[in-house]
C-alpha cells in the first residue's frame, strides 16, 4: 500500500506503468509519457553529467554508488526510491532532485542513450536512444514555455523561453496558408500555434468532424514564428488553443519578442 507522498505515486512512474499496459502503444501514448517525464521534478542524475550539462555540483540530496568506468549510457532515476534499487552498481555519485526540463535539455554530448530506472521493475523503465535526444529537448523547451507563460502574470513576456522553442503552427491545409481566427474584443485576426504534439491533437479532437481535415500543423522555430507574425500583421498568437493553458500573445508581446516597440498609434 502506498501513501499520497510515496514516489511510486508520481505522475512519471504512473505514466510509465500505464504505457507498459498499452498494446500496441501509439504515438499519443509516447507523448503522454514524455510530457510526464519532463514535467517531473524529482530526478536523480550523475553529478558529473549535471556539472558538464548545466554547471550544477551542489544538490539537496546526494547518493553515493560504487565507482564505475565511463559509459556512453546515461543512467538516471525518477526518484530516490528507484535509485536505491541500483545499490551496488558502479555508476558513481548522483544528485537530486533535478527538473525534467533541465535533464532533457542537456541530453547529447558523448552519450548514445539514456535509461530511466534500470534497476526497477520493467514497467517503471524508459529508454531513449541518441536519435530521440532532439525530440526530448523539444519536450523540455515546450514545458519551459508552458510554465513561463503560466507564471507570467502581468510581467514581461518570457522571451528567453519563447524564442528557444520550436512550435507547431496551424495552417489551412488546402491553401497551405496561415490559419487565423477571430477573438472577442480583439481587433484583427490571430494565428494559432502549439507547444507540443499532444496540445495540437487535443485541439484537433475538439473540432467538429467535418473541420478536422481542413487544417494541419508545421514546425516553426520561435524567432521565425514571431517574426512572421509581425510580418503578416497578426493581432497576436494563441498558444495551445483549446487547452486549459491556452494563452494569447498580443501584438505588443510580438513586438517585444522582436526587440521592437509597437508603432505609435
């Protein structure tokens, strides 16, 4: 029996266990796992990896394992409970907790794969080969954008996070042109983009069946996206339309992202 605070109840491990029960698994199932892993903030990682990846050497918690030979396989754990199961393995010194955004954004370098919870039951394990590191990094920047927008309040636009991400931009499928919508109390049409594939799928699923085939998405880097929006005179951009975290970036926000001031009225 587990308590509410038990790490085995974490969204990350529950997502992994749910995935293990899927047969066959779909891309949507993989997306759910990746979102849960990146949103998870209780990771334990090798201290040497954290030092080289983002310069962190001090942690709230340290775990000492036997020394091991250098490896091209990056071993990480979703929590202390999972790490304890690896006692006796030669994997070195670990620190945590570390955010999933920080972890996934730092993948690369000399590693050819990452394995999650290798000493745990199979349903709590995960594996990403080097070919998937770019996708993992995009999940990291997606969650960083979503969190920055949620925490923004009345503050400045979170330019660092917004410009570092690659978005899914909504297009009219027939004309291959920008799909734009009108919003109440807003002068002009706005464009629509999504931080991640699951947000786009959520939007398409909310459309009437007859409209779902009329639109598609295409990947666009942040700087190109926001520059394009100013170029076409868009009144703004709706990020993750139809989701609970739907956010409007206004014309002023687009100007700020471009390093410009809005033209005087």
